C-alpha cells in the first residue's frame, strides 16, 4: 500500500514519482548549500552551473571552459583590469 498522493502526470507510476521526489530533494539540498557558500546570487548561479557540468561530455566541458575563460579575459581587457 502506498500512502502518498501521486500527481496525475506520473500516471500512477510509483517508481517515477519516487525518483522525482529524490531528485527534487537533492536539488533543494544543493540549492541550500550554494546559498551558504555563495556570497551573492551571481556566485550561486556559477555554483549551480558547475554542478550541471556533470551532465556534459568531457569534450564539451573543455569547450565550455575555454569559452568562459575567453569571455572573462575579454571582459577584463575591456575594463582595463590586468589579469593575475
């Protein structure tokens, strides 16, 4: 017997609903942790993006990191900030 209400979008599939709840709870926990670690919303967004990187292939990760570094370098140069 299953006591929880299963929303209609799960078509009565208990396993799908339980997997959804587990993922939802994990996301909530990660979001709470990022709020503790991050100094502001921008840092929180960067932390969440880094966590999502686990879903990206290694080749794509390299491309994304290279693009991000290039973007930061262009921004610093435009602002006249010397890179350390």
